[in-house]
């Protein structure tokens, strides 16, 4: 019997406590950029039973009504009276201005901090994303939409999914091994009803979309603890930046460790991670590799990246060193170049929409870093 290799990714719903915090932080960023595109924002949010604390550093000419932003977002996510957390919670605003020491380097076009950022792409799905993460995310999207439409009237906002794929030794996907879904629910629904609805109405349509058979999945774990009534910030505290793997590739590619939400584009933790995805996706879309990971690094106040590394995991059609050279010539990876080319201060999309359901590989929003507009330049560079 062939030895199989297993890989797992998870996703969480907009009602997960850490995701609530992410969405509030990005909603504050959106409010600032809408009125003042040059806003400098580093906003962190903490959520617990009956309380939200918003803190950080913001320098802007815009006015952000923190109380209004917090309450609107909680209501939109679906928390209501009786859940231990709702829009009538206490809101503490603890925001001050950005350090002039940081501003000094950013004002001249340098990076807002040092650090390493990764981006990747792989030919497992049409959007060139890892399949395990895509399935886990699609399950959460389907579950959330049905919950908000009251098609699952027993469902509450907090939920998680997890998908384990089996690969053969050649690196090919041979099937779905395990699916885990935990969804917060009303007290009076039976676990039997939850299991039936989640499997038939949520998981099955998602698998069918990717030509996978729900009956061939070896293991299902739906609400494995048997009860999930208390959830959200009432059951667990939420904090901005604790779901960085969910935000990106589900662990399939490496991560530099920097969170995205609440940070304006001068923070390369966010902007350069988007740029690295843009580069990797264009390389794979140009058929220069079947799988690609790009690492970028920056120094605070320095304009150009301190390094560019391309890894094609043995799938590359051209030399990796030459790929890195091509990337440096074709893509402007300075902080201001990234902001311009990826429209990061344009207001053309809402950052808070990325804080729910992920920042990478989205097909429901026209995101500049998902566009494959550099494919022809890359092909021409290599004479293909």
C-alpha cells in the first residue's frame, strides 16, 4: 500500500473572537483611509465579555468614530443580546499618534519596519491556492452565508473548519481524509440536526464544487465536543493578529510572522506580503513553475527590499536565481511602488472585507495582487 502524506488547513468565521478583533481594526483603517488616504494606522483590538478595547497609533486628518465602528461591526457579524457579547458592549478608545521616529523613515518612502514576508502560489486550484485552505474557507463562507440568511436558523456567529488532504509520494492529491467543523448554536437544537445540516447543506455542496465526493471523506468531526452554545468573545477573548495563517495560505507556505489587520500600507508586514503573493502568482500563471514561494525582506526607513528569494520546490522551468533577477526588474517592490501598483490607498476595496475570509486568493473581490498582469513580461524576459 502506498505511503500517504497528510496536510491540514483551518479557517475561522467572521464571528470567531480573533476575527472580530481583526475586522474592527481594519474597519478603523478603512474609515481613516476613506477620508485621508495618507493615514498612518497601527490599530489593535481586544474583545472579551461585554467589552471591546481599541488601541494603537493613528496619525490622520480624518475622524474615526470608534464607538460607531465597533458597534456596527459587531451587529453586522451577528452577535445579539443573550450571547454574552453584543453591540451594547463597553467600548474603550486608547489611541494615540504615531511615533515621529518611525514617521521620519516612512516619510521618505522607506519601509515602516524591518521584517520578512512570504507569498506563494500553487497549481492546486484555479486561483492558484492550496486546496486544503480553499476548502476550509469555502465551508466557512457557505456556513456564514446560510447562517446570516437564516437558512440555518440554529447557527450562531462563531465557527471553525479544518480540512485534511491526503497526498501520494509524488505530491498529488488523492482525496480528502478528514473534515472538522465546529459551529456555535442555539441551545435548543439537537446535535443530530447540526450534523445533518452541516454535512448535507454546507460541506457536500462545497466538495461538489471541486469535484470531490462527500461520501469518500474518511472522517467527519462535526461539533466533536457535543455542545457549542457559549462562543465568541464571551467564550474566549479575541485579539487582532492571532489568525495570520488563516489570513494567508493555511500553513502551506511559510509566514514571516507579521499580522495584517489594523496596519496601513506603509507597514510592509501587510503590503509586502500582498506583493509577494502577486509575484508568486504571476510566476506560476506564466507557467514558469507549478509551485512558487517568494520571500521579501525590508529594513525600517530603507526604500528597496534587502533581499528577494524565489523557491520553486523543484518545479521551476527556469533557474531560481534568474527568476529573482527578473522579479527585481519587472516588479517595483519599494513600499511606495507596492502601494501604487496594488492600489493600497485607493479605497477600491475594504480592508475589513479581507479580515473576514482571508486576504489571499480571493475570487469574490477584485484584488490587485490577484491579477496576473505581469505574465507576458515574465514570459518575454525568459523568451517564452
